C-alpha cells in the first residue's frame, strides 16, 4: 500500500514538474511561437524565418567582426608581441608572466562588451544593412559627382556609420595596445629588455589603419555637401561656395592629414621627416581653420555670388531642380495651357453637363460620417470607419459614391458588457457590411442609398457573399473565431449563431497551442473556455495598419485606407510608400509628427506598393505599383515571393486603384515652387505657387469623377484628384493640378499628373475669393440669417473647383445642423459660381439652370455696353 502511495506521489510530482516546466518554456517562447504561427497562417512562414535570419546574421556578423578585431589584437599583444618572460621568473617578472598567461580571462569578456557597444548602431539599422547588400543600381546619376543614386540610397549611410565605428575601434585598440606594451616594458625594464620589434610593428599597423580610416572619413565628407541647406529659401544643395571653396579644402584635408600621419610614423621609427610632418601639420591646421572660418565664404557670397547670382549659381539651381523633381516623382508632369472662354455660359449647356452633375460630390466626408452613424449604425456596438470616396460602374454608368465600413466598436456598449471576456473576444467579434450613397444628392430631400441597412439592401444591384468585417481600422482586440457564442447579422436579425467558413487565423486546436495563447495574452479563459471549439482560430493584429506594419515595418503607410466592395467580400486597399532622406541634392521636406507614420524628414518618396487586406479572413497581399523604384526592388530581391507584380492583382481590385492623397498633397507642395525649371525664373520666384487656402488652412486635394483631360490624356481614368494652386501671397487661381491613373483598358496601372495652367489674360477667382463673393451675395446671406434664427447652425462645405470646357466652375454645399442633442447634418442648398456669378438652389440642376440664365443676361448687358 505504501508503495502505491509513494508511486502516486511520484507521479503527481512528475506531472506538476512537467506542468511547471511547460509553463516556464511557454512563458519564454510564447511571443516567438505566436509570431511564428501568425506568419504561417498568412503564408509568410518563409518570410518570417528569412527576416529573422537576416537580422541575426547581420547583427551577429557585425558583433563577431568587432569581437575578432578586439580579441585578436589583445591576444597577440599579450601573448606574442609583448615582452617575453620565462615561467621560472621571479618578483615583478613572475607577476608579469601570470598577467600574460591569464589575461584571456579578462580580454574575452572585455572584447565582447566593446564589440556589442560598438555594434549597437548596426542593431538598430539592420534593415539599412540589408539594403546595403541587396540595393540595385538606380540607373540615375547624381548631378554633382556622377555617382549612381543607389550609392546614396543604400551604401552611403552604412559607410558613414561603419567609418565612425571603425575609427573608434582602432583608436581604442591603438591606445589599449600602447598602454599594454608600456606596462610590460616598464615592469621588465629593470632587466633591460629591449622594446620588442613585433610590438612596434603592431602599433605602427594600428596607427596606419587609424590614419586611413580618418582619411576615408574626410573623403566621405564630400558627400555631405550634397545635403547642405544654407542656400535656402532660394535653392537646396551645394552652390558656388561649396564646390569652389569647401570641396578643394576637403581634398587638401585628406592630403595633409595623410602626410602628417605618414611623417609621424616615419619619425617614430627612424627619427626622420620631422620637418615634413611639422609643415604638413601646420598646413592641415590652416586648412581645417579655413573650413571653419566663415569670413571667406561670406566674402565670396557677397562679392561674387550675389553680384552675379544666376551666372554663378545657375548650374547648381538646375541640379537642385532636376534632382528634386526626380526624387518626388515629378519629372513626367504634363502641363496644359487652359484657355478661358469669354462666354462661360456656353460651357454649361448641352447633354454633357449631366455627366458633371451626376458625379459632383455635394457631401463632405466629415459631414457624411455623422449622417451614416445616426441613420445606419443600427446597433450600439457598430461604428463606421472614415467615409471613403470611390467610383463604381452602376447600371452601365461610372458613378462617384461615398461609402463606409460598419465596424465593431465595443466602446459603444455599456461598460459592464464591454468589459466581459466573452463579449470582447467571442461574441462581438466583427463588423458587418458597408453603406454607400451616390456623390450627387438633392437639398431638402431624403438621402439616396445604394447600399443600406443590415440586410445590405441595394436598389442598384450590389451583392456581397461574405460581408463580415473581422479586420478593419478600429483598434480591435484579439478574437477566437469560430466559436459557440459569436453573433452574426443575418437579414438584420441579431443573436443569430455565426457560421464562419473562411480561412486565416492561428489554429489553437491542440492543448499546447491553447496553453501558449493563454500565456501570451495572460488569460486562462482561452485554455479553459468550453465555447472554444476545435475549429476555433485565434485572430490577432486585426487593425489593418498594425497588421501591415508587423509584416513590413519598412513601408510607410498612407493615412487613408479605403474599403472596396466586390461580389465575394470586402477588401481594404492601403497605399504604401518607400521613402529616404539620402537622395542627393533633392530638397528635404520636414513632415508633421502625425503624417506618414511619423517620419520626420524625407527627400525621396514613391508610392511603390499597393496592399490588399481581406476584411473577412485577414489575408494580406503586397503588389509592386512602381517597379522602377530602387528601394522596393531591393526589398523584393531580399524577400523573394513577398511582393507580387501589380498585374497579378484581381481585376476587380485593380479597377479601384487610385492616386493616393498623401503623396499628391506632398508633391504639390514641392511642385508649387519647382515647376519653375529655368534657373532665372527659379531665382526670381515670381511664378511660385501655393496651395489654395480657405480660411487658415491649405485646401486638401479632393476626388472627382469627371472627364477633365480627355484631349491631352485620352487613356486617363475619369476618377481624379484635384488640387487648386494660387500665386504665393495672393488668392486668385494660377493652376489646377490633377492626379489620376491610366485606364486599365489601355494598359497596366500607371499614375499620371496633369497641371492645368491658366493664362494671364483673365483673372480666375480662387476659393477664398469665391467665399468672399458668396458672403457678399444678399440673397444667400438673407437665407443664412433666416435659418440661423430658427435655431439651427448653417455650415458650408468645401469649395469644389473644376474646369468645364473653357471655364472654371465652383460648387459649395450648404448644410443645416440642428441645435439639439441629435445632430444630423441636412443638405439644404448647393451654391454654384462661374464667371463672377453666384447662385444657390436646392439641387445642382436647378443651380446650373439659374446660373446659365444669369450668365446669358450678363453677356447681353456687356454686349450692350460695348455696343
């Protein structure tokens, strides 16, 4: 009996020991295993191991290299090149012998610590190190030194970091070896032991390496001239002073430094060359002093450059212009001279005007978001994503629409319900469907819907097989799907058991995987819950930005992901950028902290990747949109199979590709100045533009679905962005910049930029001037005053500027917002302006009809005056 008890106790202890061991191993490996399983669930298992391999090979290789340098030098210095002491020596020599033979116990950890400290910058920049090895030639030469641009994008940052760390390394080695030899020689000095020849050679080699590395540093300083900003606001990059004064001094620094170093080494060995060394040293100090002295550059600037600015700096301005346009993707901008009509009423007659009316967005996304939430939220746990703009073929016509995804947001639930584990992770797991409305609406009329309600009713024929949204823009917690508690929205009826049939997610069928997941989230319910089945999968990183950044942290994401409706399911399309601050002679742009993933400054950008995220199962696909971008080519070479050609994207998704708003806004900020390609004009800055302003803020680009450039670009899709540009310091309109993509029927995806430039024979009103005209209109002002007295707030939307024929049309919606607690904006009127005439009616058609009559009357009156 006792044996059985003892055996039971031993078995129980063994089970407890194994359980404890499993918990310890799970705690140590849970993050690694969850990451691995997550990558495998997305079919990126090979990519996961490759990134891990690259990171540790690069980091470990650099650390090993520094360790070998330190250890080999210390080992050689202490064992072979120092003073040799016999083992039987006594006194100080006996102590020295013990120091020599036991020094490795000190040098090994010391070398390792020094290696890790010096390799720290490479740990942080291992992705840059990856580009160093895989970066291709860009095929473009810098305008100053003639090097391939790929050298600056991929290799110069690593060279600068490597030179700095190697210089510190060999200075430490030189100093430490000298001290070591000095101590050995002093201890052995009583025995009159000569300073070893090997030690002299060792120190000499270290000194030569220090000199060469510092000389390399001086040579690398040449490239810093490509990034100077001292000539701004006129131009960026090197000018006359840098290339004719600073650059020769850099070369002289290299020459005299190497001369001093060589003379010092020769003198240390042979006691010769002192005069040469002193002379070279004086010259080096003089050169370094001249480089720091500001008087001579100031005199050159004052009496040579400013006396003939275009002659002396013209070529450098041209270098800056060409490099900046190339770096920001602005070399292929098409400029169109826009000829204004003397009779604008002719441009708003005929059947073609109906196409414009059908797609002019009279609802701003900011106002429409409140309407969607109030009228179509339908459940307390649903929240609409930011309203997107898109175009779809509806009943045979391409129409512009607004749409938003109905996502789950547990913060909308009562606090008690939102905080329960089952509600957060099993029951309220996903959003459902979208709402869609046409861009064109009528004032004082009910909203027209293309997709609405939880039944996803669509009078125009939209149908979605799997409308559930498990992955979106909300900060969604992890979910375990499918399970026994999940709620589905079927035919708008809540509390219906969900039937998930998609893929994706981490399998947690085994007890081991449940245990690892429970440890990872520190939640035992994952392991013990009876509502988790064998088919259940763990779904993490459900915010699409977090999901993409975990997969590709080196890509910069656009701030506006947008939802795409297909017959099968919903997808998120996300534009991604590759950026750099190392493009030579290109103007650097300082960015706001909340823009482009918080990148502080750049001077190169490409919309190189289009990313598709399946809103149902979370699968992610990366497509190369700009195969000419050398940075994405480098990543594609480093990670084969991750990035697919854009042609491999399903056609239904390709049809929804667009020119992203963030890069267009940034490009127009640059192009507003750099469209002046002639140095003379660029220096005068007389044609500099700025983004049109309404109030205190610059006007952001907006999407329109209209045929604007059919003569100049017959292959351009009619879905474009428009950005109005005004002369700097003035409010009239100078140009309209348009951004779109080529029609898929004419070839693969390709972005296009077109600028309508207005002549100077007529003044074209800008948005601020149109705002003033509206404010001065007595009829409109009276209506605003009346509505305001009725207890409602009058709000005006953005001003839309678009060319029609040979005229420029302005459209501004007017909303009425109740002063009560429930504030649902209502579209009341649409203001239309052309040729200095302003009208306001309930619908666009009524406004156009009235505008045409007033313009015709104005033309007749002007004709009578001229007659």
